[in-house]
């Protein structure tokens, strides 16, 4: 067993890690005889990507400078979804349930725990479970089942 740990092909592991980066996969696993190697990475989600979208919505309102009180409340609701929304960490197809005909992972009003699966995104024939980054209540589901999504597209709002 000691010889096996010293005989691990570091080049193969680096190649697998490079494949993860090139394809935006979260993990990859191979087996060769008795040897099984799994390489995985955590996907960091940046909420900064969707902000320009919300910055454009209030920009359409400056045509009404006579009502600054009306434009201020409009800016506050637009900021809340981007702050509490979960963006897609990858490009793919969203599935709200674990299998066709099965019950959805979440619904509006569902209490979720940190790490709980919210939905699945299929990317390159790999099903990627998207976990909740925090505990809270689902206040909106911004995507439909089988809908294609882009990187950074808002998926779910958790308050």
C-alpha cells in the first residue's frame, strides 16, 4: 500500500485539474484497475456579476426627476434581489427536481439550510447540485424547469 501512494501520477492529477478548469466542471473521477482518483473543486459564486443588470433598471427612471421620492423606493427593491439572489455558477440547464416527475427541491416559502440542494444544473452531461450558500426562506424562484442559464444569471432569492 505504501508503494501505491508514492506511485501516484502527479502529472495525471494536474491534467485532471486542468480539465476541471477548462470545462467548468466541479469534479472528475477516473478508475484504472484498483486505483481510483477523484479531483474536485469548490465553485465560488460572485454576486457582483448581476449588479450591472440592476444598475440599468433605475437608469431608465431619471426621465422623472420631479419625483425623487418615487425613484428612491424603486432603487431599494432592485438592490434587494441582487443582494439575496443566488447566481448560477455555470452555464447549463436548470432542473428544479432530482428526476422527471419528482417533487421540486424547493418552492417559494421553503425554509432552507446552508448547503441544502436548491436545484441542479446540467453542464456537459454532468448533474451539478447547487447548494444554498446560507440558511433562510426562499422568496422567489427566478428560473423555470429545463431552462438554459448563463453564468451569473440569478436563480433563487433567499431572504
